[in-house]
């Protein structure tokens, strides 16, 4: 039977690759890459660098195809579901045509497959619909959340307290009641302003783990302008930005 590996490759630094991931990489016959366009060529190049650095037998193949683009108009969840269906069709074709029976294929997932990534949902959809038959295995990776905390030298949670992980879209609605610490991902920039008038500290990082990494921290109201300026400059220069940040309410006095 065919086998598919979903390998978390960390937040941007090849040194984030785990020993488990290295072992998995060395079993793969075919890597499937979704091309996200020239603007995001850095993301594909990192995947190639990881393969070249950690795989001993260079007989593996890379099959790269254009990735679908999510429709930004209309209802968000409907757009995501349609995007997943497109991905499922592409994955099904790749596994059927480019992975031989008994072979091992792999998708290299930025960060960890369990956190704000669509690959596992797409695979579950394929198997549930009988679109393809294969075994699969998940290899976890270091997330941007962990990298952010490490680079800022902070603990994610206050003593005995929870951490809320959310998106910029949800942050625009404010933090839920009794949530004092939140990690925010997938923010297009709009979420940054949601709590700017409150007594909140921010620990922000972009391109975590890469040579282009940028870090800022301080009171949100005092940092938000500089962060927005940096986001705009980097997006204009690279064509994309990937950032994560932690917000923490200051203790009440």
C-alpha cells in the first residue's frame, strides 16, 4: 500500500528539524510541493534546502504543482471549505499518478501539521470520501508559537494560567472573558489594533527562525505603529509576511 507522511518542518530554521523528521525524510520516495507563486518562492526553497541537507540518498523526486488560491471574497468558512476541496483533488491526483504502489510520499508542512494548517483536514476528507487509499503518518514540528517564546526568552503562560491561541480575525472581536494571555496567528494586520487602547504587552516576531527574523516587544499602544510599519515594509519587499505574536494583559494593581 502507498504511504504518505505529513512532516512538520518547523517555523523557518532548518535547525528546527527533529531527529524523528530526519529519519522520516530519509524514507521518502516522492515529495509533493504546492507552488505558491514567485512571491513565496522562499517557502519552497526552504523545503528544498531541508531535503538537500538531511537526506542521504539523493534518489528522491520532488513533484511541484501550482497550489490553489483561497477565494478571499464572500463567507470565510465557505471559502476555506472550497479551498480544501481543490486541495483534495490535487492531492488525489498526485498520489494516484506520481506515487508508485508501495512507495512513500510526503508533504512538508511549515511549523506543525496540527496548528492552523489544512493538510490533515484535506487528507481526512480524501479518505472519508474514498478518493484515495493509503496509509499516513504525522511527524510533529516546532511551531511559530514555540519559536516566538524562545526568541523572546519568555514563558508562554503565567504560573498556573492558560494560554489562548487564536487568529487575527477572531482577535478583532476582543479577547474572551478571563483570557489574559493570547497567541495570535494568521493576522493580516487588522487584529493588531483590537486591544491597542488597553493595558496589554506584546511580543511580536516575523519570519521566525530565518535570517530575516524581526522581533519587537513592549506595551502594545507604544509598539503598534512600529510593528505596522515593519509589516508593510517587509510585505512590500518580499511579497509576503509570516508573523506571530503574544499578547498579555498587565497585572491589575
